[in-house]
C-alpha cells in the first residue's frame, strides 16, 4: 500500500515514524505548504502541496495531517475529489457537517474517505459503541488526560498574537472516582474536566484579548473551567515539549430482572506520545479503507463503518488462529 502524508507537523512526523512498524505500507511522499527545501524528513521525498495532483496514480491513500480548527474543514473534502484520504478531525460537535461535505466529494469522485480517525474520536468511539450495545441500560463517561491535546493546542496557536501554545486536558479527580465506583453521577462538561493553557505570546500582543478569545472559544474552551498562563518560549520548550496523553471510556450499566446487578466497562490509554499513537491509528485506518476501496466501496466512512479485520495486516486465518 502506497501512502503519502499531507502536512508535516507532529502528526505527519508520527506517520513517517510508524512506517517502521507497519511493514505492509510504503511511504512515497510528504506534501507541504511550506517551501519543500525547508522541510527535513527522515528520508521521505518532500514536494510542494501545489504539485499533489501530479501524484494521482501513485498514491493509494493520502493521510491528512492538518488541524481540525481550520485545515481539515477545507482540506479533506477538496482532496477527496482526487484521492482516498484519512483525516483525524476531532471537533466532535461538528463531525456530522464535516461528514456530509466529505461524503458528497468522495461519492462524486468515486473515492473513499475516512474522517475522525485516531483515538478520540476513533478507538474511544468504538469502546463507547461496544459497551453501550452490550449494556443498553447505563451511562457513558469519557475522561481525557492529563495530557496535551494537539487539536486544542493548534486552535490556540491560530489566535492572532500567539507564537506557540500547549493545552492540557485534566480530569476532575472526584468525578473520575465517582464514575469508577459505579455511582452513575450526572456530570456536566465543566464538572468532568478542566483545561490548562500555557501560551507564548508574540512581543507586544494583547494578552487580555488572547486570554478572552481562548476562554470563550466555542467547542474548545467555552464549556470548561480554563486557566491561561503566559510563559516564555524557553519555558515552553523546557517544561512542555513532551506530548503525553491518554484517558478512559467508562460505561456503568445494569442487568437482571430488576436491575439488581451493576457492571462497569473501562477502556483506557496511557500514551507517551499523543501524535505518534494517533498517527499509528491513522495508518491502520488507511490500510482498512484501501482494502474497502478495492472491494468497490466509496464515499465517507467513520471508524464505525470499518470491520476490525480490515485494520489488521494479518489474514483472516491468522486472526482466527492468534486472536479469536
């Protein structure tokens, strides 16, 4: 399977690194909106994004490594007109609209596109679906962190006057403890998480405006207790250069004729590198949609539309022998 990367930030570098482990894939190109001569990869040829259409017959799946705030809403449906694509769009509230735009483009062109790959949305979405299907009487809870959110950090960096930023999502300990104990509490968004933002502002920037824009940003920060701390670039590099993350999907449910028995299902991740793990998920998703396209599938897909076996490099026989 021939893969190419569109965008070479943390996620793009993660996809390149994943090629060492996904041995049925070949990375043929990196496409960048920057000057290709300024982009140093681990050996992958770099081309201008303007030249992407020259590669229409040389790429099986194009993995889109842009941000959800401003890149992917324009990028995914445009490139789905010419390629099979995978993205990691993670603005949960607007996934339905993103799906419709991408689906229209992919169906028209006869390509297949997968949106919202990664771990949430992505693997956590599957965990929610499985648990709620098995325990229809119950409640779902999702906790993220403590860790760096790439999408939220990117959204802060898009604000005028911001040089760089890291955003940490932090579960509220009391809420997490109550859910794990099986209490099934009713929790608002604000009661489950807080958000910590560490921001490097450009010289002369209006700090009050930047803080206000962050705290009032819909779909990202407006519904949370959010702290904004301005720091130097040196401090950001020294204390916030790592990109850890993780979290848990928990469902508490009931069974029995009178609901007398309680059950808790939990799926958890602890990640040293959020972008590298997310990238590995995207490569597995690329494998799946390549297989699906070769079987005649087209249009937009999500993780719910992918059979588990299509994600694996193993044959059906090997899967039955080693994993069933």
